[in-house]
C-alpha cells in the first residue's frame, strides 16, 4: 500500500479529518493485538501507528502482520529507534525531533537506518516531530534527553514547525507525550495550523471524542489516540 502521503494530502485538501491509533509494541502482545485490531476495524480510525520510545522486543514483524491482516488499515511505523523498522508495515514516519537538540534524534538515528530503509518497500514520510509539555515527564523526554516546548511558547512551536517545513518535512507532528496530563493547547494547534502548508498531526493526552473534535476544529488534520485506547478499547463505542 503506497501513496500514503498523497492520500493524507488529498484528505487535507478535501477537509477530511484522519484518525490514527497508536499501538506500543512494548505494551501489546500478539494475542492482545488480535483483539485490539478487531476493535480498531470497527472504529473511525483511518490509520494505525506502531512504535514506542523504549521497545526492543522481537515480535514487531509478527505484531504488524497481525494488525494489518485484522484491522485492514494502513500501518505506519512510529519509530523510537532504528531497530523498530519493519518491512511488514506500509510506511514509516521518518521522525526528526526538531524541538530538541540531541543530534541522535535530529540525524544520527536516521543515518543508522539508511541501510535498512534502502532495502525496504516502506513509504518514507519525512516528519518534523515537536515534543510539547504535557504536564509530566514522558518516555520521549527521558529517552531523548530533550526538553519539551512549553505550552505558552506558541511562537517557538510555530517557528520550529515552519523551519521543519522549510527543511522539506512533509508532516508536522505536535506531541504532548504518551499519557500526558494536558494535550497540546488549542491555541498552539490553531496558530501552527494557520501558518504551515503541510498536514498537521496532533497527539498525546487526548482522552475523549469531544477533545478529538476540538483538536480537529483547531486545525489538526490527523489526530493520534494511544493511551486512551489502550486503557479502554471500547473508547469509540461510548
């Protein structure tokens, strides 16, 4: 399944909002993935993201294969490390942690993944990743050793996102972190969305359908739900 990015662009042009479920392979077994994928298939989700900040297991290929077979949605890798690349997926968000200054997450991991990606059939989507303060220390913050952008510093978030666009990133991802106490502020989402041309992804700390709609209304093109769905796989049935 290729042309994932073109489909996202077309959805943005058509004002069709997208929804991704993030599955952390560190927290989900193969057996659990079968059940979750069946529920995802019945949900409004349009995409599945797979990855985590600290995963180093050996069941990633099988997990993605099961998810694709059951949910029948495009699967993109949301990598925390080059070891999380799997050719079973349809594509990969090639993330640069633009909000931090750790060279490992700006370019080093990317260099180390070249040999794997060059031999894969994955659609590679360059993505500017901005970690926003969600009110608690996140796994991304601990692993990357970078500080998040403060919710009040909307100007810095905008300039960082715009710099990413100028650098050729195809997506911008505003992330408050897994299990965040506070999702990215609607004011920040709105300002960034109004001032970039490329699609905007927003995730972290979103726990209700009402909040999803508010984030869409603020300008997000794709919303990501992770912890809320992990904790309640009937999230969309409420």
